C-alpha cells in the first residue's frame, strides 16, 4: 500500500504573507531566488523558517506520507525552495498557469480540479492556506468515497506550524493503522 500523499503549498504555508506593516515572522530568514522566467537581476525575495525543513523531514522519514509540491512555484519548488530548507527533490503536481484574477474562480481553490485528477483515488493530506468551504466539502466527499483526504489550512501570515506537521503525522498513522486492520492476511488465504 502506498502511503497517502502529503501535498505542500509554499506561499502562505512556507513563505508567510507579510503583515500590514510589511513585517514577517522573526523566525524566518530572507533569501533572494530567481524563479524560472526571471532574470538574475530581478530576483524574488522569500522569507523561510529554517525549522520547517527538519520538521517536514521528520514526517517524511517515517514513510507515513509520500510528499509532493502542490504550488504555483511548480518545479521551482524543488530547485529553489526545497534546497533552502534542506528538503530532497520532490515531485510536483503539474499545475497550469491559469489566467485568473482570484484564487477561487469557481468558489473553490483553483488548484483543486488539477489535484483531484492528479490524485485519482489516492488518499492525501493537503496543506494550503487558501481553502474555502467548498474545498472542505470536497475533502469530505473524497473521504466518504474511500479516498481519505485531510485539508490543513495554516493562517497565511503565520504559515506552517509544528502542530500542522503533528496533525499530518497522526492522521497518516491512523490511516495506516486502519488500513492494516482491514488488510487480508495472505497466509490465511493460502490455508483456505
């Protein structure tokens, strides 16, 4: 059995949005990165918490989840953001470049339809700061259909917290335990 996916957003999760006065959490360090399509003389400044990498690696190393980026940073998540946090190369959901003026053009997060197609019937915990009630209803519907889905929504100005990672780990462990409890014993099948 494949572990559930851990889908990770970046903006509002690993990179907090600044406060009204422009300040960012004191825990975060400044980095200038050059995303695909930008020139080196026009970098993007990001603020990252160096404790996020070890926190995420702790849950990744358990084998309870299969991590993947789910962000508009796309491949740049692996080449630019991940290395700054000490994360290994991770796959990413291949999101399009939509021409939208809101992140909820249909009342729910624009990524959701792409994530749904990418996941198929695989279980997942998805950490993103931008879910609506329609996204939460979608997660409940997927879970009812047998594709366990947990949405974790950090506050966009605070970003990922240790409690979010602990919730991810506990949820994935419960899911694995439940799956193991209902999995048929291959030895019993042979004896019959």
